[in-house]
C-alpha cells in the first residue's frame, strides 16, 4: 500500500475523457485530468452511491493509437495490494468459524515454515501477519519484479517466495512496529490453504467472488501474464522511457497483490465489507483496530485495510495497490459511498488523500 502522497517520475501526455452514469462529480473528473497532466497515461474513476455507479475516464487506453479509455465497458485493471483486503477477509471468515485464532502463532498452522535469522514462526501471530507487524523480511528487490519475471518466463510457489524472504534477517521483533511487507500476505495465503485444504483461488471464489457476484474479478493463474480484454495498457517509466508493462507474472504477488478487477466490483466489495456482508461485524471491527502508519497523514493500518478520517467526518476504509504499470486506490465509507481510481503510467505526484476526500465527501 502506498502512502497518501506518492511521488513518481513525470511524462507529459494529452488528455481526453468521457463519462457514463448519472451526473458526474466535477471534482472527480478534474482530479483525473490533473493526474494525467502530471504524467499518467490514463485514468478511470468509478464512484458508487445508492447502488448506482458513475464512471469517468481521462487520458489514453494506449499510447500508439491515442485511443481514449472507454467508460462504456468495464475495464480490467491490475489492482495490486488491494488484493490484501480480500486475503485478510478470508482469514477473518476462518476466524469467525473458529478455524483460525488471530493471536495464535503462525507455527500453529504452518509448522516449521517461518524459521530464519531472527525469524521464529512460534513468536509471530496471525494478527501480526495481517497487520504488517510481524518483522518478516522481503526478498531482495531484484527478485520482486513481476514484469521481469513475466518477460523471462519465471514462476514462483509461495514456499519459494518465503524461502527467498528468509534469506534476509528479520526486520524487527514481532509486534515491535508497523512495516509494510508483501511476505506477510504470502504467509496469509499459505495459512488459508493449510487450514482449508483448498487452494487460495478456490477459497477466494467460493467465499467472496461468487457470493458477492464479483464476476469481473479474478486471480490470474500461474503463467497467465496478460490481461483479459478489455483493458487499458499498463505503462511504467523504465530507464527514462515510457514502457508497456502490462504483462506480469501473477504467482509472484499472489495473495499479496495479483488480483485483477474493475471499479464497480471493488466498490461493491468494500461497501459489502463495511456492511458486514463479507465478514461478521466483530471481525470488521478487528480489521479496523490498527496502528498509525507513521507517514504523518492520518492513515492507520488494521488487518488488510487502511483507514483514515476524511475532512467531512466520514471514515475511509480501503486499500491502495501498485504494480508496474497500474496504480489503484479503492475504498468506501460506512455512509454508503465508494470510489475506485485506477491509473496507468507514472504521474509525478498523486495526492491520494485529496482524491479520496473529494470523491467520498462530495
């Protein structure tokens, strides 16, 4: 999850836009166009209120043709770490069923898996994993590039990823502080599989996607490096050039960040989550019992969600995700309003707090 202000390299691009649905929030359209002016190739915003979706777009679906992003058809995008909320929700469903205990050690469910320099699965709890307070290390950065893995045809198993992570020492003692680490959610996915005896994707479909009717959300299979149509092209600035980085090896981010979805599906998910329709309300409250992320922006992190008070007094609950080529900001309020922004390319600055405030307080 990125912080409320993200600074990345700028590339000037032209703006074009369209919208469907009821009256389009003027501030949302202005924000989309501003992000495109700052270097994004394209942007999509879906605002949901009282069961109705309004979709606005700006910029281009792909650079070569200059075609604008369509607002008429749902666009598939990579949502990165927004996946973590889905993974946390599955674990918390298992908690509500008495099959997992938040304060039990990871060793209880994955015996002998977390053993390394300063790492002991007997001392790390499920709650600490979901809240990024476990101290687990990440693999070296060169091993985390999903785009390079796709280009080179490399795939990963969760066990291989954890082995790569454990080649590094623990970051800190369990519970000592918050530090965002994808390895936590690889472990969470492994816990789901160990407890249920089913694959992560089977649990995802059976517990969340199917019951909520999220027909435009899917976890790509290992080796499925492309995106289903229709989708905008994902772009990143690499070695000073804007590069098509749509391809990604999904087995690398897996339960931490491989999900593909649409704005309407994500909005439905977060609204259902806050209404107690994904996990029971006691587990929703557990998800919102977290710690300040330490960025000075008022954002806290609980169990698979970030949350912050908006200027209008409503509380944003959601997640932010970024993989090469795509950035997604998604979430909802208990008052029944939700928004998902998706951008391609690398804007020079992304005022996430402002985007959320203007979309959810409007």
